[in-house]
């Protein structure tokens, strides 16, 4: 029987040799189903002797139809940023707690991956953020974020001051510990703990969530993903811009942080019957009892 994805890449959580037996079991299962299996170069370092082609993430992007990521949401964040421009579909297997992005349990992975290969799955496109830092009229830093771009105070512990503009229009000057600009995916991450709203991933929006603002009237703001958000730093306070807590840039007075929607969406696959609201109930421990 033909499979929905001809070439499948396996990517495991970095430096986690304990997942090797399950990855090899999954590789054998995929091969038996007629899929051509590729293995990420870093993942291969703890798989031991095996016969599958070993490629870098960039090479996988050019060859794979599907990437199966075994690890937590943090692993998925890192992989998604690299593979998004290549239009590779992603599915996540979580070995522990249910993740927001990695929603297949390892105990049931063969059954659910088998269904997926048969074409039984739900497709969801998620937006990325493209961020850059402009200093002295020159771009000094750029990158992509799946969850959020965060401007945050540094190690001094002092509040920072900055100006926010949206589509060139002045919005406010804020003193706070920082500001989170989050995607709908990131709305259930750092932004949620800072008091931001939960945003359904189908929406094409960005959430601006203040972190411990000095003025309590500074509240989260949700804007279109077509908007361009600019953060202009004031004063000499120690501050940094973080992309998914993965990469960062130190900020100085008059530096501009510019955030817009990324050029390529991420294509996530979920098991058939996937429900975003069911996932929220499980992850956030909401009541399972429906009202009358």
C-alpha cells in the first residue's frame, strides 16, 4: 500500500541517547511500511551502528517529505525554524508529558504514525516571527522565532524603558521588565505566564504582552500578523532581545527591534481527531466535565 510520505526523516532530542531504541524501532517500522528513512546527523551520533542515510538538517530539508521529531516542545522549536523554509511537514513524539507541539505519546507512536502514513491526520499551519535588531542604522542581528521574540532586562535587575510603534504609529512608552511579542503558538508559553491571552493557532496575529509593567494599565495587545512591530530602546539600561530563548542580541540605547511575520509557515501534523481544546484541557488541567 502506498504511503502518504515517501521520505521520512527521524530527529531526536539532542544529547539524549536513551531514545535510541525507540528511534530504531520507529525506523524499522517506517521501512517496513515502504518509506525511505533518513536520520539527522546529530541524532545518528547516539544511534550506534545503523544503515540509514545520515544528513544535516539543511540536507533533510531538501529531501524529506516528513520529519518525525522525538523530544519535547523545545526540540520541536529548534527543528521547525530550520525546516520551515523547506515546507517539510513535522510531527512530534513526546516521551514524557503531553506537549503543546509534540502530541503523540511514545507508547502509541507506531499505531499513530501508521495512521499518519495512511493519510489519516490533521494539518495545521503555524506562523513564525522574523526579528531583527538595527543599531546605528545597520542590521546587526536577525533570526526566526516559533514562540516569541522577547525584549528583557539583563542581569542588573533594573527595569528597562522602550517605545513601541505598530505600523509606524506610536503606541506607548513603557517601563517594565520587558515585552513579549508572541505567535499564537507562543501564546501558551512565556506569554501565558506573563498574563497574555491563549490564542487559537489558526489565527494570524501577534500578541504584545508586557512583563511586570510599572504602569498597571499596560495590558496585552493583539495585532494582525500583517503588522510590523518596532521596539525602540531608551536609556542605558542592560537589555537583550531573545528569539525563542535560543539566540539573543544585547541591546543599547536607540537600538530598534523590528518584528514581523516570517516568510514561511510551519506545517504541523496531528493524529486524526486532534482537538486543540482537548489538548488545552489536558495540558492546563481544566475540568473534563461538560456543563449541562
